[in-house]
C-alpha cells in the first residue's frame, strides 16, 4: 500500500457560522492542497469534513497518517467513541445524541477502505502543515459574505 501523510484543519467564524476546512496530502514529496467550506456550519463539522474530503481524494486504498489539531476527531476514532456511538444508534454513553452522525458514518466507511493512523498536534503551535491547513480553512471561511447588523 502507498503511504500518504494527510494534514487537516477546520475553522469557523462564529460557531455556528461561516466555516472552512483545509487539507494537505503529501505523497513521495508531492503536495496537494484541498479546501472547502459551508455556511452556516460548526467547527467540528469542518474538522470532520477536512478528514473526509482528504481521504476521498485518494484514488486507491492507502496507508495514511492523518494529523489534526482536533481532539474531537482524533479521540473519537482512536478511543473508539465513534464506533460506540454508531453501535448505540448514534447515542453517546449518557444516551444523548451523538452530533454529526452523518459525517461520522461517512468517515467510518472511509476507514474501512484505508488504514489510517490518527495523530493529534496542538493547534496554533507552529506545526508548519497545521498552520498551512488553518490558513486554507480560514481563507475559505472568509469568502462567505458576513451578515450586516442593522
């Protein structure tokens, strides 16, 4: 299997608000940037969307190291929360609804195709790819018009 390093980040201007996500895929020294966004959305939805869109960009099953500053994303996968939520019908341990089940469902499907190791990094701490993804995400979020207050 080919090994691809993926770096992702999500951003939101307000939460909910204008959102963006960014990803950088690195394979054999070649880099590809991806970005997108929604309005309105939440930061967590953008974090998940970044990972999903990056994995969907792969043309064949790959071994992936996915680096993110989102504990929501990395912990939900590495600690098994997302699979548990799914097994309980998208309910958390306290029986409250698990948010973003549509995106978790899509991500879990992609994890059946690719072998993904999730790595957490502290955000806004100088990690070059994390900072780059943040710039991609915020630039996309900033493309949406702001609502003017009357």
